[in-house]
C-alpha cells in the first residue's frame, strides 16, 4: 500500500504541539492512505454462433478455460431450448466470469438479447444459474464471453 501525506509546516508544528501525537498521526495516515488495486486483465472469448438443439453435446477432452465455458453453456442447452420454444432468432449471450487462482470462478454478469422478451428473460434466469466454479485458470482474469445460439422455429 502506498500512502502519501502532504503536511504544511504550520500543520506539522500544530501537530507536534498536540499531546496525543500518535493518535493524530494514525488518523492522518488513515485519511491519507487509500488502497488501489489494479483490476485483473480482461480476456474476451467470442464463440461462433451454433444451433440451439436442446441436446447436451458429448463433452470435449479439452481443458482450457474456453472449453470449460463451452461445456458449462452446453449443460444449459435443454433449459435454453425450453425458454425459446416456439420462437426463432439469434440468442445472443454475454457472460462475465471472474477468475482467481485462489477462489472458484464466479459469474459476475449475464446479458441476453433475443427478439422475444419473455424468452430472453427465461434464458437470462437459466444462465444466472450456470456453474462456472470448475473453470480453472492459473491467473486472475475477467472473462467476457460472447456465445450466440441460433434458434430455429419449431415445427
């Protein structure tokens, strides 16, 4: 933590005349000090649009964070398909996932764009429950994930 304290000569003389010097110094240090942390780097994963089938695809053997996010999204295909049943369009999903080497990954935000407002709300609610805790990364990062699905009209 870096602390900067600017004190004029008059303020310093007044301070030295005070009887409880340590408490005044502690108070000044507390006021003057602030912690600033650098936000983790942002990594953007743009997935290609693919059909929303409602079926969970076979798991990939890849272990990268991108593959793990894809797997977490795939687990929600049945719920997303149920949300969009009877509609058609592009289900544009944006996730923000906070990663830390010391803690499980955590979902920081979900945005959904879809032509049908009720389906979009349903999809957003389903995505809010996505399990990202198993995404493993050796460094802190904020993942921004864009994962569109193409919803075909039901017959």
